[in-house]
């Protein structure tokens, strides 16, 4: 079970600590984790939410799931508030290590911390009460593997390429809401999940993928964005689960897009939309 540290909560057992924002877990993060596991100590990480333009790829609850599945023992979570933004590099390190009994620390060579991002790995080595290992940036096809690269791919609808960089792939986690219940009238009932404002969203479109639900995992076609055929401009994730029948209202689900199928278009009728959805489902 992953231990989540809020505010001034402590992790008192000897451990290895990974420092960074950890917006999900990409291939570069995975290299840090594998190195930290060699210590034989429980491994934890810092998580920072709210410091990225356009939002974060994953919310705190989503990251907690990702890191728990990866085998992390704990996470220390920080909201990027005005107070946090103005914390000096020295104070950040002092406060962090007073709460966590780290016997080894790990970061990437691009890690920055403290007010105006003035802290770097060299300063961390000076300030930390334990050895600090700094790993070079991981690269793929000549490009740095970083959250900024994942966002670029998501914004362009290159979901397959983004998923190759992310350990476990991109997903949206949320509670199933009551929708307009229009889909069931033409044979394609859907579950509706709101995309949180703080979450960086992928390009609007229709995707093939799957959904993890309390009732099991099902292939799905997912509409990320507006629903112009019905005059609905609000952006949501609306998924039709192949082979599922039942009620998931109020349940937490995770929607994983894996293939971009087509842009969102306005159809002239429900029948025209129904025929297109049949084609989409065949591709899924």
C-alpha cells in the first residue's frame, strides 16, 4: 500500500528518495527508480502539482495509482502554491529531509528546485544529508524523454507515441456521472467522465482504447471533447464499452486511449452517427 505524505507528514523508515515533479512515470523516471531499487531500501518520490502551463498530464490520484503499481513505498505531495513557489532552495531541501529519513537520493540532470528554480543537482549534493546520484537525461529518437515531449505528442493526437514514453500509458481517472443518456437511444450507451481542469488533455477526437472498471476491463471507443451533433460544447470523455451492460454511476473508472481513430465531426442525424460508431467499433 502506497503511503501518501501531505503537508508536514513524515516517513521515518530509512529509504531511497527520488526528487522531481513526477508527473506520471516516463522512461526517464523509470531509470531513476531502477537505480534506486538497487539500494535495497523502500523507494519514495516527490510529486508536484500545479506548476505546468496547460496543466499536468496526471492528477495526484492518478499518479498515486501509477507509482503504487510500479512498487513505490511512499510519495510526498506538494501543491505549487505561492508559498511553495517562494521557498528557497535551501529551505526546500532542509524541510524535505527533516521529514524523510533518506539514505540515498536520486534525480535527473535537469532537476531544478527552490525559488526561481535556482537549485540544481550540484547544490542538492551540497545540501542533502545523504549521497545524491544524478542520472543523464534519457532520450528516444534523439529527443529528450520528458513531460514536455509527452504533452507535445498528446496535443497532436499522437497517443501511441505518447504511450510509448509513459510507463502504463496515458489515462483519465474519474467518477462516472449521469449524462444526457442519448447514446442508449441508438444502441451506443456511454459512460461520462469529466476531465479535471488541472489535467492536460490530449487532442480532441475519437479514440480506440479500453476502460478499467469495477466490473472488469472492456474495449472502448472514446470521444474526448465536445459533442457537436447534439449541440454540446462542454468537453468531456464519453466512452462506449464493448461487451458491457449495466450501471457504473458513481464508480471510479480509468479510460485508456491507445489509438486515434478520427477527428470529432458534426453528423446530420443520429443514424449517420450510429453508422460511424459501428465502423469505429470494428476498428477497436
